[in-house]
């Protein structure tokens, strides 16, 4: 019996049944024509600052829907369904807007016209908007309109060191998820207007790469030359915190030249260091801890340890009305358990560079026959390595099925193993096929049709007066909470900003 199998057998069923997962799902609000909706966040949805389940991400036009941490996969998806139903009903009542069911954005206006998210007049609300202004200056607003699914995952009694071991293994094997679930092989030409790119033209209405899985996670997505200078280690909380602490305090000349405020006194950004705040650091997975009011995220981690991990590389699935389905969630559960229980040697600068290269190769060429990745300085076919990882997951799927009294985890893993041998059946390949067969190779036409289908599917589902009343009450409560925060402010914004930015991210 292998070391991994012994660890699996040592897991009590009660611990596996205590696994929790939650979803944060981003999506652009679009007009019936498929263009970006430039209207404010709908008032019927409540306050984006304080609503626990409905907020905005980068843009006022980018809705983020958030579930709680749930013990059941179906329970989590049911909650996400209900939140979607309320949102779609509210959008229908105010002009027929809908959510764009693609990670790569819809037709976009000029960069400066993309509206920043607004959170009211409180200091914390203003800071959120100023932070987004800074992101726009640093990386461009177009890049921030990319949307995805974040999968928050925890297991009882996991230490911070064990979570960091999970993170190291996740980064090693993230190519498996990009291959299996990447669904952004093409995009609207407007996204790369004025930028260097290596994309090919697919008809007049789309750019693509023929074997791409997730352009969102490639060099055109959440990437930054400034952040490329960061070599963040995941060998433990101390090293990780030190890496981020350094980035939060390191002056960066281009951002210093921009300044915190422009000559007219309006804010350009929260600060001039390499990172304004911790959340600016991009990564495929993050260690997380729920923060208290006014607390820096890094201090929360240092003081109370890692609470859960946030998986950040999942594309929206245009073939699922919610952007994700139960089979995908179950495979993620198995995969993350594999990352947690497998041996996880420390990372090195050489390996970190390898993993970055593997991510870009898989994102841009993942379905290419015979594609070679790097592992420990040697080349290995993606399909061979991915098959090995999924084979090692089999006893984990069996253990989860036993703990939950189902066969669903084994079924999800079997589907994944088939896909590893059938690149033509992956979501990214299906997107390109559907674009060619039904939409004249137009990315926008494909994504608009998928968005309309998702809207119609969710609006056709049963909805009760009691559900409507519950969501309306939550929206009203969030508005009251925002007003209370605004009324409680005593400091001028600049004094508040200086105080917050001066909070030492301690060691």
C-alpha cells in the first residue's frame, strides 16, 4: 500500500463528510444586444458593500454571486441557483439585462468608459473604488472584466502547514484543471485592441488559438510584468507572508510616478508600492482567512492561520446555466483532497519558473497532441502526467463516495479520466465546435446565445413569493447596513487611507 493510500485509509468518514465548499461566481451584466451594460448596480439587488450574497467585482457592470460554505455539493449549487434566480428576475424587471456566460468579456467600450464599482460614501466603500481605480491604471480596465469561478474549500482540522502543502501540490497539478475545465479558447477582438497578442483570426468576429484551453489563464489574462518580479514561495505561512509583506512595501517607480492623487486632487490609487493591498496579488490559488472589520488580510492569516483555500483558475462553463455544475465540483473536491494528502516537497525558484511555464503552455496549447510539460527539469507529455494524477485520485473518490453514500465522486473522476484521452470532448474544444457550427465562428454570437439560454433556463424555474420576500428583505437589510457604516465614519477619507495603509503587516 502506498503512503497516499495509507493516509486515505486513515481518514475518518466523519472528517471527509465535514468537507465544505463555497462558490464566488463573477459575470458581466450585458444588454440584450450583448454589449456591456453601463447602468449602475441594480438598486433591487441591495448594497454591493454589505450584501452577503450579491456584490460587484471590479466593475459596476460585473456582478459577483456568493454562496455560504456548504457541507453538500448539491446544497451549494442549490443556493447558487436561488441567488441567480433572484438576480435574473431583478434584471428582467429593469430592462432585460442578463449575465454574460463566458469568462472572456462581451463587446467592451473604450477602456476609460468601463465603469468602476461604487460602494457608497463611507471610507471603506471609497477605498474599494480607489483600489479599483489603481488596478485600472496599473493593468488596464479591460483585463479586469475577465470573469471566473472561485471555489472556496476546507476540511476539518487542517493546519496552516497542511494547507500550504495542498497549495504547492495544487500549483504543480493545476494544468489538469486547465485542461479539463478551461472554456475560453477564443475572445472578442475588442479585448486585445491596441495590444500585442499571438492570437489567430477565426473568421471576422473572433480571435483564438486552435489548441487553447483557457486564454483567461494565459499571458493575455491576469498577468502583470510588475508582478512577474515576485517570486512568492508557498513553503509555509512565514515565507508566504514575508513575500507579500515585501511587495506591499516595495516602491515601484511607475506607480510612484502616477502618485496617489492626480493634480486635481482625485485619487489614482491607494498607494504606490508594487501591491496596493494583499488582494492585488494574482495567483491560481490563495490561502484565506475571514477578516474582521478593518483588519489586513495578511494579519488575519498570521494571527489565526489559514481557514480555507480559494481556487481561482476555473473558467465559467458556458454549457452550465450557473457557470459550473455538480460533476465539476465533485472533481474539484477529489483533486483538492489529493493535493492535501499527497507528499508535497518544498518548492524552489526553479520549480516555480517551471510551473509558470506549464500554466502558460496548458492555457494556450493544452489540447495540442503530444504537448510536453516540465517536471523536475525533464519533459513529460501532459496527457501522461494528467493520467497519472487522476489515477492516484481513484481511492480518494471511493473514500468520498463511502463517506457520502453515493457513487457521484467516482462518476466525476471517470468522466475526467475519459476527457484526458479525448481532447475533442473538453469544454474548450466544444466551444470552438459550437462557434463554427452554429455561430459563423463569432465569439460574441456564441456567448450571447449561451447567456440567453442560461437566462431563459433560470427564469423558467419555480419561484415562490416567500423566496422573493426573503431576498427583498436581505437587499433592504444590506442598504440599512451600508447607511449605518456611512453614518459611523468620523475620519476624513485621506486620514482614514493613511491610517489603513500604515497598518503594519506584521511578521
